[in-house]
C-alpha cells in the first residue's frame, strides 16, 4: 500500500506542472488570438495586445516545462542514460609515474 501512495504522489508531481504548462500555453494563445481578432475587426482602429496575460502565461509555461525537463534530466542522470558530456565529472586517475614514485612497484625495490 505504501508503494502505491508513493507512485501516486510521484505522478501528481509531474501532472501538476504539466497542467500548469498547458494553462500557460493557453493564456499565451488566447492573448495572440484576441489581438489578431481585433486587428481583423472593422470597428477597432487601434487594437491593443494584452501583454500581462501573455507574460503571465509565458512564465507559467516555462516554469512547468523547466520542472518536467529537470526531473527527467535528474532521473536519466541517476540511471546513467545520459551522454558522457552530461555526466558528473569524476576526479582524474593518478598517472603511472605517481604510482611508481609511491613505491607500489616491488620490482624496483629489488
């Protein structure tokens, strides 16, 4: 039962930002469509663009997409699905000269 609840919470953590991104996209779309409807109208001499609705929609859309993208990136990095340039940097291996200087080679000691 505990595993079912954990999976339900994980799905909700992805669905809520996805719904937010879709809502932000709809706000941007509505702002553009309202503007183009005003441009095509006969009675409107100077159509105005609703920048507030467009910017709020863009912010909500970008936050939702960034959350989902970050979650996917973190998950793929944890499961080692990423390309080598996105993997965390590992410390450099010591060279053979350093290993021989420390006396790890017994053949030189004889």
